């Protein structure tokens, strides 16, 4: 089976390539960064340089493919709407058109549970609880719109995955940010960090992607993906820093005050068109303040998804790599 993977030069993409290649798939990695792309190639993986915001490149790359995994995205919490729209919405439309024109039999789209973000505790959120609209930030807005495009295109057999809080070796986002903020000012905690969160080993997300390619039942469906180990935020941080052998510094903050700061910063940055991310955004505060865990019953029942790596194992693996570098 021939599979094209967008976002292959990114964090999750590389794990998807590995998961598929080791299971006998013929894999083509798609991305803009040639130097990373060339390092990905071996006897089982080839690389095509391309930008999916350009219809012709992705159209040509999709030729002869049985399936596409669309993991490429502008994946950040701050930036211009035009950039998010172009990459995450128009890019997804181009991938859909490429699937349709090339009779690609399956599309797996990587969305995000950030679409559920709200100023409240949410436990065991089901896929059906997604809001129709959420404009907390442009990333969320663009992912919701991209999902809509996928559902509208009935001619393409698609599966949508919403994996939460990816971490693992090669992560450029969550853990590196925590390490940096811990060193600089300390990790902000509200309510003693007792809120429950779900995270996911990147290896488990790659597994869920493969299962989504293989399950006939998954067509037209959307699945939450986590490690299914809801844990208080502070407990995860303590465990991570213990494994990293780095002292952890916490910063106890007043939520109402910080919410005011974040709102003001967002308004100011938008007004002055500052593209750098503000130190706090409403979205990051929601992540730090509220519990959010997801029900993965649907993925377990329909995809036969069972996390193959525990959070503790994932943290140990990350820490070993961190200490050796
Ligand atoms: N990380 C998380 O915690 C998390 C959680 C939920 C969902 N997700 C979703 O999971 C997916 C992968 O995330 P990630 O953490 O692996 O992000 P990442 O490391 O930033 O990778 C994203 C990749 O997308 C590619 N890309 C962006 N624009 C492109 C374009 N116009 N044409 C071709 N390639 C393009 C980039 O490739 P080049 O650099 O080669 O251009 C980049 O390697 C994303 O869809 C993200 O929204 C991530």
C-alpha cells in the first residue's frame, strides 16, 4: 500500500513514517524542508519536496497513492489569520482535491482537541461535543474549518484524528517550552496544578494513524486520541523533571489577574500586528487552569486502539535522550 505523508518533516510526521515503513507500507514523505527530507529517506521511504498550499505540487505527489496522511499544518497558538487560513484550510482543500482527482482511497487528517478549548473543566470529552465555532485563536478556528472541509467532501473516504498533547523525542513544542519556562521564570500553576490532563506519546499517535488507514469502520469518523491516563498537571511536571534531573520551579499565579494580562496582550499584539507569541494567551491560560480529559472509547472500540507506550515510559525515553544530548 502506497501512502503519502504530509508534515513528514515535522515532529509527528517522522513517527508516522517509521510506524508505516516498519509495517510494510511504501511511504512517501512530503514537506518543504529538503535537508530534513533527505535525511528521512531510506530503502522504504522516499521524499518529495513540496508545499501543499500550491495545488499542483500535492496533486502530482498524490498520483498513484492508495492513501494520504495529512499531518502538515501551521501548528502554533499565535500568528496571522491569513497564514493559518492558507496553510490549514486551503492546504487541506488542496489535499482533498488531490485525493479526489487521483482516486486516493483513504485520507487520514490530523486535527486537534484544542477545538474543545473553553473556560471550564471538561472531563471525558466525547468527539460529538466539539463546538461548531471556536475562535479562541486562529489555530483552533482553522482546524475546525479544515475538519468541516473534510466532512463536506463526501467523495473522499476520510478519518479525522484529534490527538492531545503530543510528546516524545524530537518534540519541538510542549516539553522544550516547559523546560525553557522552568529555567526562566518557573512554571505557572493555578490551583496547585491539580487539574487533570491527558497527554499522548507520539508513538501512540502514529499507531492510531496506521489503525485509521486499516479500519474499514473508521471511514467518515472522528476519533480522540490520548494515552488514556488522566493525571494532575503537577504530577506530570514532577515526574518529567525528576527524570530530567532538573529542579522544577513553580510560580503560583492569580488566574483573574493573568487572564486580564493575557487579554490585554492579545489585543495589543493584534493591534500592532506583532507576530511573536505573547508570553501568555487566553488559550495557554485555559490549558494551565482547567481540567481537560478526552474519552477515547470510540477509538478503542472501532479502531482497536490501545496505547502501546505509557506516559511514564514516554517520559523516561524523552529524559534519556535529553540527558545524552
Ligand atoms: N504537537 C501537538 O501537541 C499536536 C497536538 C494536536 C494536534 N497536532 C497536529 O498534529 C500535526 C503535526 O504536528 P507537529 O507537532 O508534528 O507539528 P510540526 O512539527 O510543526 O510539523 C508540521 C509540519 O507541517 C509541514 N508544513 C507546514 N506547512 C506546510 C506547507 N505549506 N506545505 C508542506 N508542508 C508544510 C512542515 O513541514 P516543512 O517544515 O518541511 O515545511 C512541518 O514539518 C499538525 O497537524 C498539528 O496541528 C499536534
